[in-house]
C-alpha cells in the first residue's frame, strides 16, 4: 500500500507551513538565530508533543514558530516541506501561512512572504510541484487585526490564491470575520476557513453562509447535523480532513472511530491532508496509510480521495483533468 500511496498523484489542501517545522530544523534555526529553546534535544521536543486539545497544540506551535526569523529560515522551512511532497506523490499543494504569527513578534510581513514564495517558485521549477499559497488569519485576534493583515498582503496580491481562518476555534465563530471575508472576496481572493474541527456544526453553517467559503477545513463535526451533511453532498463542498491531526488533538479518540470513510461513501467530497505534520506524526502519505491500517481504506477509496483533492483544489479545470486521468491510471 505504501508504494501505491506514494505513487498516487494527489494535492494537499490543508497544510500549515509553520506546522511542517521538524524538530531538527527547529533546533538548527534556534542555534543559527541565537534563540534558547526550553528543550535540550530533538527527543525532548518530540516528548513535549502530547496534546489533549487544539489549544495545547497551538501553545507549542506558536512557541516553535518563534525560531523563524529571516527570509532564509522561511525558505528552508518551505523547501523541506516541498521535498516531502515530492517523495509522497503530492503534485500540487495549497499551503497556509499565518502572517500574524510572525508580525505579532516583530518580523516584518515581507520577510516571511519573500522566503516562502522563493521556495515555492523553486519547487515548481526543480521539483515540478505547483503551489497556491493561502493567507490565513488568526481567529483568536480581532477582525481589525485581520483587516490590517489583508491590507499588508495587497501589494503581494499575486502570491496568494485565497484567505483562510485558523487558530482557536471555540469562542471565535466565523461570523466574527464577515467584513474581512467580504473585502477579500471583493479583492478576488478565494475563501476557505477552519470550521467544525473542535467547534460545532453551526460553525460550518457560519463559514458557508456568513463567509461564503469555497471549501471547509476539517468540517468533521458536520456529521452531527444531517441537514448540513445533505447540503455538503448537494453542493459538492470539499472538506479538507486531517486524520492524524484529529486523533492527536482528540477530536477522535482513536483512528478506528474516524468518520472520513463514512463521509466518503455517502458522497461528501472529503480529502486527506496533514495539517501540521511535524507535530502530528506524519505527512499526507502517512495520513492515507493510517486510514488503511485502522479503517481498511481500499485502493478504490484512496483513488477517490486523491480525485477529490484535485477537484477541490483551485487549479484550472484542464490541469485538474490531466492529473485525474493519471490518478485513474495508478
Ligand atoms: N493552526 C495550525 N493548525 C491548526 C489547526 N488544526 N486548527 C486550527 N488552527 C491551526
Ligand atoms: Zn489546520
């Protein structure tokens, strides 16, 4: 199954670049930048990755991102992720990055975007991986802060395909960001948002209706609401599901309880993604393999998940069709 999964052309639609910071690179960048981490070595870092919920993880994730200081750091982070993509058959990726994670600690907006976009360009040329970047707002901060971030991004408009919404979900409903999404849409951005990860199905309704999103990140709690499930099926709304993330953050206690294949078999456009692979135990390939090991995912289901990832992407239709024909021949 591993060889099949690695050879299966696929897109990754839910990946936080800051969440791909492996402990080895974190230590290397801390040394390079003269930063003291509260860990002596890689093993100690890995031991700290025990989470009971999303907030436990976010606290460690923002701390880890503190080692990213220079354009070169952001380049190295992004380049390391693209090499994982290459090894696992990811032909197209739509990664998030959170500008506010960096501007809030005094790193100018242009530092991260220059480093990331240079690596993505090189990935296209040298690795043949296409990528569309998503600017993600931190939902625990205010809508004014998100509007300010959007304004800072406008000079780099061509480097982004969409805006997204992440960080602490419960207590920060989509409706808080109605104005910023309206503005982003008017500027021509596609829209996505995390919803229904820890938050209720009502947040998925909010993301669809108040924000007008093109797809939902996570969305697994939609299964609690039959009317919403029917809407997702009827309107062919893509969900970017992240199985290893969901078990690490206790959205599901065990991979055997995960509902992604039930949703797939009911006709929901679910996809498989890694979210924060350095923290959750694997990249996109390991996520597919976990579904095979725990839920008996078949090759037919894996192909459908890969087709969904391409159809749910923001790639032009002709390019989608080209990749889908390769998937069906794998
Ligand atoms: N930021 C990084 N990963 C996240 C997740 N899974 N949910 C919300 N915010 C995030
Ligand atoms: Zn996420």
